C-alpha cells in the first residue's frame, strides 16, 4: 500500500515514452506503473478472476478502496502470486513467474488504496487504525511511504 506524501501543489509527474513507469514528483523516487487495474464496480465473484487476468497481462498496479468491498479477495490473489509465482484463472489460463524470487514479485506489486469518507478522521491514530485494517484485509506486510516501510503495529 503506497500512501504518497505529496504537497497540494505537486509538480507534474515525469516519464519517458519508453518507460512503463511514472516517477512521482517529490515522492522519494517512487516509480508508479503506468498501467493499473481498478477494482471499481467489480462484482465480488469476479475479483479473483480479474486480478488473475491482470497479473497474466503484466499489470502490477492495483487500485483498491474500502468502498469496493474487494480488499480480501484482491489480497488472496496477490498473496498467492507473491508466495508461489503462480495464479490460475477459471478459464484455465495460468501465470507462472517462478523464475522470479518472492522478494522480486513482492517488490513489483504496487497497490493504491483510497480512504473512504467513513474512514477519514481528524484523529491521526483513528485514520492509521482504519488504514491498517484495510492493509490487513489486503494481506500486505506493511505500508511503504516513499523509502519508509513499516510493519502494521496493532
């Protein structure tokens, strides 16, 4: 889960036409994959298939939100891919990325998550609890913010 720490008047993202990543301005050298897969309005029974097909197509950026009610399903597919390098979809297509290590697969996954209105709070501690709850649903090890990475402390 990446939470950008960008000021309101952030510069325009920079990228080259040959790159598959965008360098986020003022973000401590974070590279965002240009192509992402949004789970918006995806039916719960279609989430695993969609994420699996996206991984097979080479997508490594996943756009999530609590409102989509799919974080647990997204997390299941991403964990299986990170752990084993394999994902199978209902149509029989499989991805086999066992040549890469677990750490390499984990490093290439980029998850963005929007905080819903009901999760927002003036209390930093409450907001952190809400974000960590979604992090756990996604099954992520921690939150990466720029170069800082932490385990969720509950």
